[in-house]
């Protein structure tokens, strides 16, 4: 009697509680531990890496990886600057442009809606390929070694535009727009004063997507950036990792030209680079998080 | 995080290749006669200048007669902070000599192949382009990416011709025409067993009498017993070092690989000493199967006795890292004069090394074409590009500026021909084997004084492979080779010793290779070799 009274209607049994909590703790650890390991390895001395492999409790700690990484701090700071700049500018522009595309095609009363929706959808299925992209950017637009070549290719992500359109369609009732129009608001005012404030969750979600996209992008730099002082930080790092990978796969070539093996970073240095590369994104996440859940549920039917 | 972006580009990449081959097909019509028709067209602009230049040797052409031109040099090397300074210095020199400037375009190793092919496919303007047999040189030639060089070399490359071993110029040819100028360095490499000197001294190992892996066995046992920290024989199967495959044929007879090698595993072999018939054997040939079985059996027994590292099948740690830790006492390596010192320098100079060469150095097409410069079809002035290349091959000042940087800023001169690099100076691209004439490079600490004379001797004495100059065109058997690559990749780890019953797996692999069409490829290879011999009367 007493037992049931102490338990409220909606609570779960202690056993289920433990099981659920345990399950999520394991899940969370599976996400967090690899990151922790990367950080620890970056502080591990190379000797103990070679003799014992990766370990959470290394025998010998060292700061050598970071020392040699920041010995050349000018390069890294500049690359950071490029990445931060591209990410900030890219995110703002990208969210704005995508919203401006998504909003009209969310409106039932827009006559060209089918055409522009298809226009967008088509690019999801077919792309011009890298050769044509390369020709357009380098020979058509002349953007070789230009920061715009890092910005432009990622401004509109068709899939994200469609998510946004769906969000506008489901959350913003046509009656709302109609009433605003009756009150004398023009299209632009409706968009800025009514639609945008109501769509904050999806905006924040898209901003997060864009931030990650721009921050992690190295492929456009691979194609379009030649001068090393214009490299974004991710490309700087992926290039070093690729170089190592390349030499491992071409043992023969490396053996014939030992000069290539010189200055190769060891594993703790590679991990230190990964830590340096992921830093800012870890900071950005919490800011967007409160919108994130809501933003992702868009598209689901709501009661 | 990167996985996401990477994945997205895979279909895109596939599209590129499809698209690229279409582009090439379109360009193909004019591609064949390119060699004959395009040089006059492309040199039309400076023709008035080059007419006078061609009368006199290029060195004496007055700079004022040549229109200013920027020669872009695309090469295999890590971009350096001081590239611009070096470029400015190079420009001073070339401006005065041939009224040209250069644009250095270093591309890091991992990007090099993809990026240059993209540049070729999109017709971007380039002049001198680093290329090599392992960068699909012959494929790019047949796509028409490069200008034919015989005439240019005769006109403006006299210095190159004088210095380069004539064997070199036999390799980068397609249908008899020259398409690239090899970098002057050691022309080939032998294979050797390289030992740590202190261990050899300690155990009195008679390295000169150890010619096969089997000879090594008693010493592996001794080292295992006496040196607990050392791995008796290290195999990194996770990164393409498959142990047994490396010296299998070289230590067991006169067969040498020829033709396609899917996943870097030789499939076809030729007895290089019986030059009279040139009969290709595949890995299905009983004799070759026998060699393979002996080798995998030997490695399996090494592994079972604990001589090979336990993670041989998957390990990716580079030998260099382990050498620095003192865990390696012997390894199968490539050899050329000075190799021991290079190995010492590449591993923080912790140990001395000695080698015993187990294979006579042979010059094959692939090795002689291992590092070269070609002139791109998109060059607007191939004459000038060749002049620049000629200087890189003949002028010690220019070539050392290119590979070592600026004196007193990037290196200090400590002898007539000897330098000491300045640490962290902002220019140390490691391109001595890439550009021009390595025999003109200043010597670095540790390199012996007679390094270059011994290289020249080595080059002159190197034996030529009977099929030197032959290139296999795999266009007709592409599907078969793709299938063979899949099979070989699947069974690659049998050579590491880490898998059970390797002999049985080898039979299994060979059966699969047979159904993948290895015999068709063999027939095609034989056909092409016969045709090549008839053409070259050998």
C-alpha cells in the first residue's frame, strides 16, 4: 500500500530507471571516450605510443606534439583566421540565402513554385561534376586562390532548403500571412517581422549545419587554393594526414626517396592537430543546442 | 566529421572521371596528331624570337629578343613559407638570361596526382609539369597531355643531352617519341638487406653471405634471444608492406616483374637473362607458383617461431618510426650508393646502417621514368619551358637555389660543394630528387664527398632490362585487371605470415585469378611485347 502511494502515476520503476540510465551512460561514453582518447594521445610521449599503443593512462606524458605544432604558430593562426572568417561569413550568408529561397517556395500562392522547387530538387540528383565546377570557378569566374571559391560552393544546400521550406509550410499558417497583409504589411515586412521570428528554431539549426559544413570543408580548398597562406585550418591538417597516408601506401616510393620521410609528424602530433581542429566547433555546439531538438522535429506531424 | 564531406564527394568523383574521359575522348581526335601539328602552332607567338634563338644555341640568345614569358613549374613538393623569396631570386636569374620569369607551383604529395590530372583535364595553362611512371605518365601521354620533346631537346636542351645518361631518354617514350626529361639522379635501384651496424658487429653477422630470407633465419633466432627489445623481422601488412612479396623474385632466380601489377603485386614475370625469347610467365606458371609457395611457407614459419611481429597483417606503423626507437635490426630495402647514409639521416641519425645488395641493379622503364618533367600541351611557349629546364639541369646556382634556397638565409656554405641547412629557415622542400640535375646539388651533412661520382658509376654500370622502353597498354584488358586487383587485394595478407595455411590460400587465389582472366591479360602482354620487339628489332 505504502509503496504504491509513494510512487506517482507516471514514474517508472527503479529497475527500468537504472537500465535506461545505464544504457544512456554507455551510449554517452561511447561518444565521449574516443574524443578523450584523442586528447590523451596528443599528450602522450611517442615512446610509450610505440611500445604500448594508445592508452588512457600513458606511461610517459609529453607536450612535444603541441610544442612542434605551435613552433610554426604563424601558419596555424592564419589558417584559423581563414577558417573562422569563412565560417562566420558563410553561415550568415548561407542561412539568409537559403531562407530567401525556401520562403517563396513554401507559399502556396506563388505561381512559379513548382518550377523553383524542381530546379532545386534537380541539383540534388545531378551535379555537374568536379571538372565542370573547376572550369567554371577557375576559368569562368577566375576565383583561383580567392576566398570566394571557399564560400560560394556551399552557400545553398538543397536538402537544407527543403527542410526549411517544410518548416515554413507546417508552422506558419497561411492565415497569419493573410492577416498581416490585411494590416497593410508588404511581402518583405511579412518575411522579416512575422516569418523569421517564428522560424528561429529552423534558422538556428541551419546555422549550425552551415557552421559545421564551412568549418569542416577542405575539399574546395583542395581544388581552388594554391597559396599556403590562404589554407583553412582543416585543409592544412588533412593535407598533413594525407601525406602520411600517401607515404604509407607508397612504401617503395618513400624508400627510394627518403627525403619524403623526413619531418613526418608522429601519431601524437596527428592527434594534437585533430584537437586543434575540433576546438571551435565544440564551443559552438552548446549555443545552438537549445534550438536543435525543436529544429529537427520539423516535418513531423504535430498535434 | 570529415567522413560526411568525403562521402558526399565519392559519387561526384566518379562523375568526374566519367566526365574527364569524355572530355578526353573529345580532345582525342586532335590528340593523336598533336605531336606533329601543335608545336608550330603553340610556338607561333614567339616565333620571331625563337627563329633567331634556334640559329644560335639557346644560351647565347639575347634576352631582349625574347618576349617576356612566365614559365609555371608544377612540381611534387610541400609548399614552403619562403617559396616567394626563392621565386623572386629565380626570376632575377631567368630575367637576365632568357627574359623569363617562373611561377613555382608546389603541390603536396597526397594531392599531386589528382590535382595535376584535374589541371590537365581542364586545360589549365601549365608549362613544366613533374610527372613519373607512378603518376600515370604513360596514360597522360596517350591522352595528349604533353608536348613531344625530341626537337625541343635538340634545339634548347643540349646541356641536358650532354649530361644525362642516354639510357634515361629511352624510357619516357611512346611510339618512339620523347615526352619527358628525366631528372638526373641514380637511374635505378637494387634491392638489399640493410642492417643496423652495431648489431652486425655485436653478433659478427657475415652479411655478405646472406643472400636470401632463409639465410637470415639463424640470425633472427640469435637476435630474438639476445635483444628482447628488437623485432627480428618487421612486417607492416596494414600499409602495403607485405613482407614476403618484396624480394621474393629477386632472391630466387632471374624472374623480374613486367606488365601490370594489380595492388602492387607482380602478376607477370620475365627471365631477364634469357633474352632470346622473352616469354612472359604468369603467377599461375608452376615454376612461379613454386617460388610463391616457398616464400609464403618461409614467412609462415618465421611467424610461427615468433620472428615476425604479431600484428603483421594489420600493422600500419612505419618502419622509420620503429627504426628511431631502435626496434629494427634488419629490413629489406631499396639500395643505391649512399642509401645507408640516407637511411641514417631519415631516422634522426641514431644508428649506422650497412647493406648487402642481393639484387643486381636493373634499369626498367618504370625506374628510369621515376622522376621527370614534361611540358604541358597547354604551354604557350614550350621553347622557353625547355630553356628553363635546361638551366635546371646544367646551372649549379639555379638548381641549388631551387632545392636548397638562398645562401646564408636557408643554408650556410661550409665547403666548396657542401652546405649546412639552417634549421626552421622557411625553405626546405626536399625536392632534390624531383628537379633538374641532382648531381649538381650541394652535399648535405653526412653525405660522402664521392656520392655523385659513385652515382655516375652506378648509372653507367647498371644492367638494362631487356624490355627497357616497353610500356604495356592495358586498354584492352581493363576489366580483367580490375577483377584481378580485387582478388589480389583480398589475398594480400598471405605474404605477411600472419594467416594460417598460406599455401592453400595461394592455390585458392590463383584459381580466382584464373577466372578473373589472368590468361587473357598474359596473352595481351605477350602480344604487345612481340610487337614491340619486332618494331625495335631486339
